[in-house]
């Protein structure tokens, strides 16, 4: 079923010579019914601006616009994709702004009304870095209200992981501290062109009005990073480089020095960050 009057994506890719480039982490999703489903997973887009990173030939872009997004800012690093995106802009007058550049260097707030939604089939090579940046702004609530993001399945599972699991780590703590995060869709390799070697999943993260537990963001990041960098070690060993009196601070946070990072729930990590901050 067509979602608009534009040509099928395979035709667009052939006409513009848009073979996916591994160096840019490109895997194109060509089924417009799937891209529309991802757009719907972002929630009600009526009267909302949307940031899209790495639109490629514009499959998800078309889904977002067809689902009623007021405006989409599409940030694309590959200049080969720009003509195809401009064709979409012409079909949706005044609703699509295309910016050529690196999403790590562009301020979306200069182009969009806040709070905006973020929806993207993220390039594999920058997906995690972008997520961490969105989760760690200087102030909270952030400029965005929700993130609907495609990742490798392994990364998606790390975002929603619970304490005690092998996938629980830094991404889970940072994500769940300030957002509600859930996997809303899974896709096999065959859904993409070219097919990646791994399965993918879409994660929807909704920004909370305030973090679940009080903590200084920079201190929490530092403690969590140190704990999981040596996740096989006991906490007293993994964190000893942060402070000479680490065992006292662990006790203040209600933690045993023999516990390991993957056993520590979010609330206790925040308590430990507060204990560190009190001694600065």
C-alpha cells in the first residue's frame, strides 16, 4: 500500500545511484509500510516537529510526513542523498528541511520548535554516541520529548536491560535514569538493503519530567563508567581509583564492597553518586 504519491524507494535509489556505503554505516529500509510503522511508534506527530538523523533516500522521512509531522529536520551527511530528499521536500511543501552535515555538530533547536521528537534509523557507527549525547544534556528536561531509534538488536537490549542481566550496563543506567525506555519493534536483517549481519530493533524512549532519583549527572556518569569498565571486578576494586575511601561510600549507598556493577540497581548507583558528590 502506497503512503504517498512519490515513487517506490527502489526506483529512487536506482535513479540516483544510491548504493549503501559501509563507511557511513548505511543500511536502507525500503519497505514504506515498515517505515510508516516506525513513524507511528513515535506517537502522535500532529503539531510536532521531528528531528531525523541519517535519512538516506528518505523512507522514514516519508513515513514521518505521511503520519502528520508538522516539520521534519533531516540531517544527512551523504551528499548523494540530497536530490532524493529534495524531491520529498517538494512533495510536502514547507514541511521538510534538509541539512547536509554531521548530526554530532548541528544544533536542532536552531531549526525546530521545542520539545521536538527524534526519530531515526541511526547509522550503526554513531548510534550509541548520539544516544548518550541526547541523554546527557546540560539541563533537564531536554529539548526533545521522545526518541524513537533503530539500533542493532544487541544495543537495543542493552538500553532496556534490568540489573542482574549480562546486557545491563552504562546505557541501561543512563537511559532508565531519565526516560521510560522500551523496545517497540524488531526487524530481521532481510528488511534492509544491504542486509546487515545482525538483527535490529526500534527503541522508544520518553523523557521523564525529572530524573527518577537525584544525582549529579557528571558524577553519576563517572561512577557508572568506572564500575562497568571493569564489570567483572568487585565494586571496591573497580572504583578504588575514584576515591581512597570507597568502601565507606559504598556503605553509605547501601552497597556491599563485594558486589559487582551488573548487580547494582539504578537507585543505588544514584545514591553512590550522591556520596561521591558530598566529598568533592
